[in-house]
C-alpha cells in the first residue's frame, strides 16, 4: 500500500494485489490512519461489484461515525448499485471536494 498524506487527509493507493488482500492490508494499517479523512483509490481494479466494495462498509461506518470522511474512488462500478452508506466517486478531485463539503457540514453541525 502507498500512503499520500495531505494535511488531515490520507489517500491510500493499492499495489498489485487482490481486493481482498488490499482490504486486509488496509484493515491492519487503519489504526495509524483513523484520525485522518481517508480516500481509498481503487482505480487499479478494472471491474468492481457492489459485493466487492461492501468489504469496506464496516470500516466506513465506524470512520464516518467518528466524524471523519471515508471515500472510495473508482470508475469501475455502477453507482446506482452502491449503498447510500458508502461514498463512492469517480475521481480523486471529487473525493477531495466531497471531504471539503463534509467538513463544512460538520463545522456547521448539519
């Protein structure tokens, strides 16, 4: 895994491993990342199913429950099949924008 930290946001890139291995590695690294907003870049996976991204649902719910953003980035999934509990966007810029909007909402206590 490759980590790119920018302020209070960490972008996690995966290396050439399976999604399950990436999830396992990310779960092990999570305690060191839990205080940051997280963007998981899943671009290297050519095709993803709803079941694939559901691997991250529990981590996402816990992270968002702690007042931090958790965004998956992929253009390889049908967004209409993504559960509302998960934030999935097609580009890194949209992930950054989403985090900025969520920070404003938290500041305004919306």
